C-alpha cells in the first residue's frame, strides 16, 4: 500500500510538471548603450516617432532584449535574442478587436478551464523572417512568411486558486501553449 501511495504521488507530480509550463522572467529597464549595435541598426530602418524603451528579460535558460514603443497609435513590443536576432513583434490590441471566429474559439477554451478569469493583456504576435517582421511594423500588412498568433495574459481561478497565466493561440483561436507566470515574491527583503 505504501508503494502504491509513492507511485501515485510521483505520477501526479510528474504529469503536473509535464503538462504545465512555468514561465519565469525578470524584466528590467536598460540604457540604449547596453543594446547590441545590430539591434539598433535593424530598428533604425523604422522612423519611430516616440522614444524606444529598452528592457532585458532574463528567463531560466536565456535572456532577450525587448524594445517597447508606441508607433502610429499602437503599442509595439519587439523582442530579440541574446545575439540580436529578432524573435517576434507584438502589437497590443483590445479583446474586442480579435476577429469573431478566433475570439469565439478562445472564449470556449477558457470557459472550460476557468471558474473565474480576468483578461489583463491581449497582443497579436508575429513571427517569421526578419525582413518581413520589420515590414509589419512599418505598414502592419500581413506579409508572406509571417505567422500570426494571439498572446493573452489573464488572471484565472482554477481549482480554487488564482494564477497569472500566459496563453498563446493560433490565428484561428486554437490553443497552442500555456505558461504559468511566476510572480516575484515581494515578502522577502531585497538588498
């Protein structure tokens, strides 16, 4: 009986870890002179009207650079890997601006998972060739070779526990990825 209990506990722990991804990121502001030159030259091809705010995101296994700015009345987030290769472009939108079919599929999925939820942020995420990603910033037309997805950050109640979750859905609103956002423990003193 004791062996059965150990196996059951291990199985629950194992399957919980396998099917739930945890996202730990520490994001902090950095100065313009800390950004690699190839990233700056890549973004110099866009005439941003507003100042770019630079951030460094540290995860468990990698770090990235992120440029945040508003351009043509839209909030952009442009992410680069540690050597300066662009990874994605995200444009913040309102929930109501997601096309109806995609929104309906996302709502159906989230309704099955959560007793309560509050959507915090919605972004369109574009990935693809670097030359096409810069064009999406300039004219926002979907170029050949780009993939469009929806990134949704929400606070949800699942199994009587509230968590911050980041979801990624396809252009049609089909579930693709879920990551639990680990919040920083602010109860500890930091020196």
